[in-house]
C-alpha cells in the first residue's frame, strides 16, 4: 500500500475509535453496505484459512472467488494485518470460553 496524507488521515481516524458502536457508526458513514460486507467476508476468509479450512471449503462457505481467497492467503502469510488481528481475536475468544 502506498502511504500518503489521505491514507495516514484514514489510519489516524480509525485509531480514534474507542468502542464497537463508534466503529459501526464510522463504517456506516464511510462505506457502503456492500463494502462493509466485502471487508467482513475477507476477514472471515482469513480466519477460515488460519483454522485450516481448504480453499474449496472456503469458496463454498463464503462464495468468494479463488482469486480473493488466494490474495487473503498471501496477506495472511505475511503475518501483518490479518494475522495480527486474528491472533488477538482468537486469544480473546479462547479467554472467554475459559470462564
């Protein structure tokens, strides 16, 4: 991704969000419903990949193209965005089930 002033402003704006309601409100303002659904679907694809689902199983479960699944897989292997977020979410889910 090429960083520029607009992208940096967007990243800083995300960091200002303090709770789930603020995130939903921001997403609702800045994205179409389809864009939000597409972003959420990509995160689901990454989660399924991390939990060892096959490309075919993911394609059937999400309706995503093999190109989208491959792109998410490449990003996931870089252990940056998807990986960082999902590791934290999965740790949180694990902690919640231990109560």
